[in-house]
C-alpha cells in the first residue's frame, strides 16, 4: 500500500473509503460527507500486489482485477467504488501520476485507432457478434444499444428509447418516400421506426452479421421488407444519394484517422436538400486515448472523440452544422437501467458465458455510468446540412414533430 496510500490520501476529499488489504491491514480515507457518495465504501484487495497495480495502472487494475476477483466491495457493488473515485476526480482531476501515464498513452492513439475496412469488421464482431440472447437480457424490447432520451426521469427504458427515436426523427425533418441511409444500423430499430412512422425507404448498413440477420428478419416479420433493407457493408463503399442520413452509436468505431473520409462520405451521399444527424458518444474535455481496459476487452479500435476533433473534420467537407445537443446524463440513466436489467438476468448470462464474462460486463456498465455521470463522457447529436435554408429558423419543429409522434403512438395503443 505504500504507493497507493499517498495517492488515495490526496485524492479522497469527498466521502469515506475503507480499504482492507490482502494482509488484513485496514486503511481509511475520509473526506467531507456528501449525498453523492452515501455511506462508507469498503473494498477488499485479495492480492498483495494489487494495491501497487492499482496505483500504477488504475484502468487495467480496476477492470481486469475485478474480472479476476482480485478486488471485491463489501456490502455494495463495484459501482460504489468507482463512484467515490470518480466524484473525487470530478472535484479535483486525476492524480498527476495518472495524468502523466495518460499523456504517454495518448501519443499512440492514432495507431490504436487505425481502422481499415478489414480491421473494422473484426473489431465490430468482437463486441456485436456476441450471442444475440445476451443483448435481449439487458436492452429494451427494440434492442436500442445507445443513449435513451428521458423526457421524464421516471420513465422506463422502453419509453425512453422510443422517445430517443422520436427525438432523432424530429431532427431529420422526415417526409413520406424519403430515401434514408442508416449508417451502423444495429438491430434495425431506428431504421424500422423511420420506415413505419414516415413511410420512408431505409437502407441500413452494418458490419455485424448477427445484427444483419436480425434486422432483415424483423423487417420481414413487421411487414416492412419493402421499405427497410439492411446490408453487410462498410460505410466507405456506399455509392448512392440519400434525402436523409442518420448514424447512431457508430461514429465511436470510426477512429480519428478516418474522420475525414467519414464526413466526406456523408457529404457525397447526401442530396443538396438533405439533412444528416450524427448521434455519438463524445468527450466534454480535450482529446485523450481510449481507456486501456475498454480498448482491450470491450471495444477494440474504438475511440470517444472530443468536439474539437469532430468539428474541424466537418468544416473541411463544406457541411454546415445547424444544431448540436449534449445528452450525457441521459446516457448515465440509460446505463443505470441496463445494469439493473443485467443484474436481474445475471444467472442467464452466466449460463451463456461464464462468471468472468459476467464480471467483465458488470464492470463495463458500471465504469461507463460513472464516466457519464461524473467524468468527461457525454453524447453529441449533431445536425448537418448542405443548404442552411433546409432547417427552420427555430427549433419548434422538433417539439411539434415529437408531439405528433406521441399522439400517433397513443392512437395505436388505444386501437390495440
């Protein structure tokens, strides 16, 4: 503990942390009481080398250490430990030693994010071609694997994800018979929503074979196969023109080296009177490297961009930014719901995989939630056009469209 103790002593200014080392010695770090960290958090280290590992490599020590059961939380969850650490980082930034290691890691971030087409498909398969049953166990009924939109904080996950789709659709200014491109179409939910509610023609592209099968099967079963088509295709090979382009939760897999080609493709694929909407996880602060544990175990090749990296790439294409919205706390709430659903179905996940996989995903969901709630993660929704006159002068059109969609949904429920 001789390396970790001074770091925690300086770091913990809010809340109370009790550490029980592998040799049984107890260390307490007490800051001011706060509602952000209720009660004392008690963690046990089960390996004499763990404290030094945590001091020198916190990302891998927390993530891999939790996967391997080298750390446990007494009377709580790994979220509780991550939360007290994150609340204190939010107050006073990272320890200088961790900032230094982070800056070294950032030097190689362009190498880490090199994503040619062949590597992109492999990276996508690592995460999205897991058992389809896994995602059914913690996502909403439509399997929206991206930030929901909580009009009311008490809304359930299905309602919030439906409201997210309505929120995006409203920004797209959709109309009947529009030709729509969905880049990174997931399990088809967004594309099918557009086809169903706007009678538009949707082409979705994905690199996940699992998602492709499910999307086209859903289109057929929902009698939308004549309106929505999904393809196993890299966005760089798209050759057609579209009235509207939407991309939800895919830009995080592009990589900073490929931002220019991504936005050039959107420009070349968008009609002159078209509208595009990019929905992506982003950073509040300046660019840094992807978290090492996330990079290794969850999203190889993934990268969470800063706005300062996105905007220059857009500007160079000639596309016009007509709206930017930040939805970070909505994602924190989304992840809270996902974690609850995951825990409710943990035995089934263990049956599909194993206990190590369960602990890996439990940690992934927990560290993601604290990052959106207390650290520098957020969500950007960026509306893009070629002609500034296409979008109304005020944002009232968004509320009007969402109101119409809610009324249509209410009518459908009454009819059912």
